[in-house]
C-alpha cells in the first residue's frame, strides 16, 4: 500500500451536474468509512481509474490522494453505465486499519499438470476472508498441479492463507475440478441453449463487475 497511490481531486459538482464531469473524462466518487467524519466528494480520471481497477480490483488497499487529503481505501463499489460499460460512480471505503473486516478476494489458479486428463472447470473464483485491512491480500494463489484425474478437485480448505488472515467461506466449497471432456461439452451446450432461450447477449465490460467487498453502506450515483 505504501507505494500504491491513485490521485483524485476534490469535487464540488454534485447531483445531475456530474454529467459534465463524465463528459470531461472524469468519474465522480465518494470517500466514506468509520475513520472519515464526513463523506468526501472526489473525482478521478476515468481512463486512469479503469486501468488501476483492472489491475488491482476491489480487495487491494491503497492510498487515495487529493489536494488537502489522503486516505487508505478499498474500492467498495463501482456503478457502471449499462450501455457504454464505463464507470459512472465510485465508492471508496476508508476502513479502520486497527479493526478486522471481511473482504471478498479473487482466487488465481496456477501450475496445471501437463498430465491432467479431462477439462478443468472452475466453480468459484473468489472467497471471503477476514483480517486487518493491511493484511487482506490482493489475491490468493492456488496450485492445481495435483489435479490429474477426472474427479480430482480443489477445495477452499486447500488454500493457504497469509499470516493474520482467516477464511470465512466454508472449507468444503469447491473451487475447481476436472471433468470428462464429453461432460464439459454437454454442459456448454446446455448453457448456450439456455442463454439463447433467454435472449441473452454477452457484453465485454470495460470495467469488471464488482462486489461489496468491505464494510457496509454505499454512495449513491451522482452524489
């Protein structure tokens, strides 16, 4: 966190007037939390934020810095335009660094075995953990090198937590497993058929979907 900084600027434009900010390439946001007496309205460069968020996600503690202030924060929530898929409002959550919290952290799989038989199917990509804000990891890395035969699986209980961090997600929850190729094909066909029946069309979001990772409460769009 010491070297990870996102720059912002104080914001006096509120309500419907924030549309002008977005046209100028800036995204409105708010800083709030138990260590912030009053919510602070800010704005960030949209392009810079998108790049930052795609790299660091919502489980990375960093310093948000603006003229007259700076605060360690998490990206609590990003509201996204449903058509353009660009951010329209950001909640920055400022935690009490001395108090534990629960956060949702991505799990990244590594080291697939060259001898693996079947197709690797991912069941869940994130887990909930608890710890001090400064101990919450950016991501949790997991080796799948021991998944070799169809039926082999990786569970939440197989993950190794950093010092000071404990799992909240149940250990028996499955993260990934190997399935027979035919079973994977049938599952894919069923998924496609269901999607077509529902009339769904996939969209490539500019901003990743976010979850409420830390604390409670959120800022309203345009606030």
